[in-house]
């Protein structure tokens, strides 16, 4: 019967075996819970909320939504920066995470998202009259990038076992 992990010669690549053996557990955790994973919900929620607020503003024209969008975009950006600082610490401190290509794909997608979220906040601070269309377009791009970065982050945990701490309890 074929062994999925075999390279065809009956033995697995030594590099892959070594990589899988390396610790990929979280280094920045609170009572065993990875802090990055606890933080990422905030940028995800605020980025999507900003898009929702922009659509309502486009629909109603009510200036209340300009202020709501400024706050939502600000929280999206700063909570993204905070989550990224912790994510970067994981990436740099844990060899098993650092050596995985997938970790870097996630980091690049996440940094692109945070840059877009920062631009979105900046547009609202400096040019509130430019929300339609520039803010709306940035909100849509940020939401797409959030999906991309979040999907890559999920793959890290569920496909690569990154950040999973296995309890010694049965
Ligand atoms: C440079 C920035 C970032 C780096 C280096 C990074 C790195 C990581 C790492 C190493 C993990 C695995 C879990 C852990 O070890 O804690 C992870 C998971 C994850 N990251 Fe990031 N991250 C960054 C920014 C972000 C941002 C801004 C978001 C928001 C969209 C995000 C969303 C996620 C998600 C959704 C997971 C999976 C969590 C789960 O399934 O429970 N990351 N990230």
C-alpha cells in the first residue's frame, strides 16, 4: 500500500522530517492560549464593519456614518498593528514557525492588509470628503485582503499545526 508521506524511494526527505520535528508551539501565550489568535478577531471585525458603514453612508448620505467610519477604520488599523506585533514575535521567536513558507505568506498578506487599513484611516482623517469613492474602495480591498490573510492564518493552525499547544492531560 502506498505511503502518502513517502517520496517514492521509500524514505521521506530529511529536511521535511526535521521541519516537522521542530517545535511550532506558541511562544507568546497567556495561560497556554496564543495571544495572536485572541487578537486577530478585532482587525477582522473592524475592517468588515468599516465596509458596512461605508455602504450605509453611500445608501443614506447621513454624515453620522462618516464619523462611525473614521472610528471603525482607526480601530481596524491599530488593532491590526497590535495583532501584527504579536504575530511577528511568534514568527521570529519560534524556529518551527519561522522555517515554514506558509508563515511568511500569511505575514505578507497580513502586512498588506494593515497597510491598506492604515491608508483607509488616513483618508478619513485627512480627506473626509473623499470617502466616496476612495474610502469605500479601500474598505473593499481591505476586506478582500482580510479574507486572504485570515485564510492563510487558519491554514497555519489547522493544516500545519502552528501555535497548537497539546495539553499533557488525557
Ligand atoms: C506580520 C503580521 C503577522 C504575522 C507574522 C502573523 C503570524 C501568525 C502566526 C505565526 C499564526 C499561527 C498562530 C500563532 O502562532 O499564534 C497566525 C495565525 C493567524 N493569524 Fe496572523 N500574523 C500576522 C498578522 C495577522 C493579522 C493582521 C491578522 C488579521 C486578519 C491575522 C490573522 C490570523 C488568523 C485568522 C490566524 C489563525 C487563527 C486561528 O485559526 O485560530 N494575522 N498568524
